[in-house]
C-alpha cells in the first residue's frame, strides 16, 4: 500500500511539474495571440432569451437586469422586496426588455425557489440563463461575535440561495443548452480578516459550481463572477452584525474596505455580461484582485501577514484598523462612488 501511494504521489508531482513547466508557458502566449490576431468568436445573441435573476432588487442583480434588458432579453426577477422588484422591472422595460416577470420569493426556501423557476418556465415557455446572485455580507472578527447562530443566515443565502434555484433550473437549462451565471466573490479565494463567515460561504459556492462544471461539461455553460468591492448594499455597509441582526454599519464597512477602491457596478456588469456572452469561465473585476488570487494560491503566508497587519493587529489594541486609519488620513473615502457616501438601502 505504501508503494502504491508513493507511485501516485510521484505521478501527481510529475503532472504538476508538466503543467507548470510546459502547459502554462505554451497556453498563455497562445491565448494572447489568439485574442490579438484571430477573429473573435461570435457572442451569444440575447434577444428573446429568458433570464431568471435572483437577488434582483438591488446592486449587481439589479444592474445585470438592466444590462440584459439592453440586449433584448426577457427577465424573471426574484427577491424578497416586492416594491423594489417592481421598480427594477419598470426600469428594465424602459431599457428594452420585451417582458418582465416579477416573482417575490426567498431563495433560501427550496419550495419558493422551485416555484420561482416553474413560474418563469410557465410564463415564458423556457429558461435560457439563471443568474444566481442573492447574497449577504458580514464583517467582524470571529472573537467579536456575540450570537453565533445568527450567522446561519449567511450560509443559507450565499450558498443554499444559489444551490436551490440551480437544482430546479438545471433540467430547463439543459434543454435550452443555457447558462448558469454565479455572482460569487474574490473572497472565495482571498481570505482576508473580519470576513470568516462570508469568505467561507463564498468558497463553498465557488467550489460547488466548479464541481458542477466538471459534471455538466458543455451541456450548460457556467460563468462565475468573482468580483471585488463594487457598489452594492454590501459596500453601503448592510450585513449581519456581530449580534446576528441585519443592519447598515458604515463604520464596519470603512474598516473592512480600508484602502481598497470600490468599483462602479455598471462597469462590473458590462464586463460580466461580455464574459457571459463569450462563455468565459470566470469574470474577475476590478482586475487588481487577479494578482491577489495568485498570491493567495502561491504565497498564502504573505496574504496572511498583510491581512493581519491591516486588520487585526491595530484593532487588537483597541484602535481602528490600520486600513481604516489610512483611508481617513488620505481622504481616499472621497473617491468612493457617490452612492456609498450617503447610503440608502431599499426596505420594501
């Protein structure tokens, strides 16, 4: 048995060496040459396609609805806030969507997820894209948590809130040779302090859909959006607080974002839709998070040290985290998108 294990270990190390020394040096320049000189492949025509978007009442889900609408797609918008959904639907119709279905639902409930998918198919006759976007945030050190069970909701929304709609949508997506679009996060691979629960939920979500890709092959395309900080209710400070309640906490937001820039949601969604239409596996924006993901993979100790210095070290002394103090000292907060300086969060 030991010899058997040794042989497999040697084989896997040899494969890894070939990938690093042979495959990557060849494939990277080939991909660059193809992009530079070969005629781009045709993008998916979204006119008349049926797109179901969860978490569509605000943020990335809302803006993706508008981007799809501009391309002439029919929309099914799902979220808990009925009035907010109606406002998004009206705006999407003005932007070019031929038809918009509003379906208030909580996607952490499997039955409600099933009904949302079935109502969409009953209304439009098919389903071409599912955008699993519903999500919630938290930002506090683990040892500051006062109600540990209050964070069950985070995994329910970020993981099961994607998996449930996917489960019921998959047969319809297979029938239409459609696509799954997952609003994940760079936090799924870059583990920074103060977001243990959020990072864990996004890592679970990321691995689930990467595994699903290996099972589905070309039957259903999967595009995973690993966004960094962009305009949304998350970067307005809305999230699960240390006591388990959901509230807006701008102080915690500033401590978490620190020196990192916050991108415009319109830009992210324009880039994301381009990637979706091209069939890209991943869309990462702002682009600064790509090298961060590489560092997390190749030199995790560097990321751990930086994260500790920026978040934990100073906070442990009773003062604000270093990143937040730099943000305030440099006045960089003025560079936040206007929606974050005077945050308004939809309530209905």
